[in-house]
C-alpha cells in the first residue's frame, strides 16, 4: 500500500505505446477504482495476483476477452465490470520466484551498498485487529 502513489506514476514514465498496465495489491482497496482507471490502469487485480496476472498477459497477447478471468475489474464501454473473486492459493510453495534473485539483490547492492531482499512465508494473519483489511489475502492463514 505504501507504494501505491509511486505505482500511479508509472504510466507517465513509460513511453512505449500499446503498453498494458495492471495494478493490484493491498492498496487498490483503499482508493476508488475510478482513480485507478483515470491513473492509466485499465485493469485492477483484486486479491492474490500470481495466477490472475498470467491469465491477463495471455489474454492481452491473444486478444481474448477479460470476462472469464477471475479476480479483476476493468472498464468496458464506459461500465466497470467486476469478475468473481479468485480462490486463494492454498499451497504457497506452488508459487515460483518471479525474478532472478541474484540480479535483484545485485541491483540493491549497486544502489545502496549491500544485498537485501524480503521473504514472506505466510499469507493472512491469525489475529482479528479492527483496523486490518483482509481483502487481498482472505481470512485463512496459509504458510509455506
């Protein structure tokens, strides 16, 4: 969520025409969807996005409709379409690393002087804090 403001600037930085932007994560539930669409994001990914993003890329490449992809919202003919939610990933060990970790940590070393990364070994939380929003990861805790 703390990176949402920066994410909203990306489409102003990328100059490549025909670029498709997708936004997701915990921050998307904190702002009106109209703000995200107006910010240059035609598709909003709700909940866990690993499987959703793969399906979206395939749909963009094939020119397929988006209405069968679970866990998204988008604008079609000036109307917001929301698809049914995607089921959470039960076995988190099925999720591959999304990038070359050595290269990723090397970029950090170049820029700040040391290698760094974070590791998430669970999704959700066993507690019921009143201020918490469990929209992205659901209400059932899952561990790797």
